[in-house]
């Protein structure tokens, strides 16, 4: 009998148009501002509703555009040997404390973990580990941090059933 371990997988979304994302946040804030506005006259209320409708329409269009430019990667956790080598290679001791270079770990581990990729709208994309590595180089700090969180969760999974779960069943 050949017993194997099924390592965990997860999907991770990467928005490739950060400018559009920033604009969508700005539009959302504008809608909230308009919602909070109290109108003195019916004419002002009418103008506010018109602006809200226009901003909502623009936001809806922009969100669809962002979805078309959001890459969804499926990652699978590495075996313990690979993960240990990557973390050791990208860590050093400073004043007696281990300091890990998280962006370097993400850049090295994530391409090895890549199972598949596609656009969030369902379109296919050919995407290699090497291309993933280059994409990571162009990501913002917050995007790399989010990716690193997914990478860490997949490579340090729960190994036993928590007692709390058995009580819930």
C-alpha cells in the first residue's frame, strides 16, 4: 500500500492594475460622501442622486475591468524539505534573533508552489513559475505581504485535528 500526503492548496488573487484599484476606492469614498450629505432643497437632492448614479455606474464598470485584470493563482504547499531549504536560505541571525527576508521567501517559494493560473473572469492564461517570479518583482509591498501570508499558511498547515473541532462535530 502506497500512502501519500495530500498537501494543502489555496487560490490567491493578484490585482494587476493597482491604478484602477486606487480609483475604485476613490469612487467608493465619493459615494459614501454623497450618502452622508444632507440636502437643503429638492434640487440639491436631485443633483446629488444624479452624481451618485453616475459615480456608481463608473464604479461598477471599473470593478468589472479590475476583475478582468485579476490573476488567480492556485498554489500547493511544498514538502518540508523544500520549505526548510528556502526559509533557511533567506534567513539570517541579527543580534541573536532570526530575521527572515519574507519577500525573498515569497519570490522563491511561490513559483515552485504554482499549480495553475487564470484570470478571475474565467479566461485562461499561460503562466510559468519564471513569469510568476518576475510578477512578484513588480508587486507592491502589500501584495507581496498578502502572497507571503498565503505561502506561509500552505507551508505550515495544521497537522492534527484541533480538539475544538471534535467538540463541534
